C-alpha cells in the first residue's frame, strides 16, 4: 500500500494491542479492505464474499487469513470462523454496510452488532477517506497511484448495554448505538483530514 499510494494513518494507537477487537470500516471503494490490511497495527481478518476466492486469489486470501462468506445465505460456517478469530484474541474487520456504497454508515446490517455483542469485543471505528474521491484516468477501478488516502482510527467502544442480552431487541439497540458512534467518528475524521 505504501509503495502504490500515500496512506496517512491517524490514531492507530487506539487499536488495543492485545485481545479481540472489531474494526468497523466505511466502504466506498474496493481498495478500502486492502488499505486497512496494509496499514492496521495488527493483522486483520475480513469476511470477504466468496466470489473473490477465485484463481490465484483463492490461496492468497486464505493464506493471509481472510474468511470466505456466502452473502446469499446465513453462512453459519463463516460466522463460526469469524467468532473463532475473536475468541482467539484476533482482529475482525467488518464493513457494517455489507457492501460498497456511499460509505456514510447510513444503513447498517445487524452482523456487526451480532459479532460485538456475542463476543464482547470492543469496536474500533475506522474511516478510509480519499479512496473514491478521484479515479485514475488509466484504471477507473483504483485511485490515482501515489494519491493520498487517509485511514483514521477512532476510540474503541463496547456495543452492548452491559446486560449480556443477545435478543433481537438488544441487537437492534446495539446497532443504533454503533451507527451513532460510527457516524460521529466519520464526521470527526472528515473534519480532521479536510475531506
């Protein structure tokens, strides 16, 4: 990442040094996941759509610890593997909106709340800014080479309410709390970086 672009990493010290943690990342561009994997202070395991695991990418993604998920069904095997990462004290990366979009955390899926409440792992909001602002003229799928991309880590927080409840209502309430924190972090990151 550092050889192709100019990432500026802010607040990486906020990521807990040990123990399970979930990085909740906005998602506007295909570069966001690799950018976070290349700049995070700890190895990150993402749930990645199964369609990406083709050809030479399959052994590569598996080799760097990425997790295949079937987005068409409730993929219990992928959920178990993600929970195993957290149970082993690892870092799970999640795009809470489920897929690329505006990257504004406006519509969160319940998956992030489920993993956070079930595992008890703190959530660290992450804003990746600049990856979709200007497209390369040569390759429209990536930002211009040597372009600046800001990766801003926020303060960790607990998504649950402390009761240990895992009901549908508890998950809905956790999703609301998470969305508020992620939206606030994104606004602060934009102000900090001028993006």
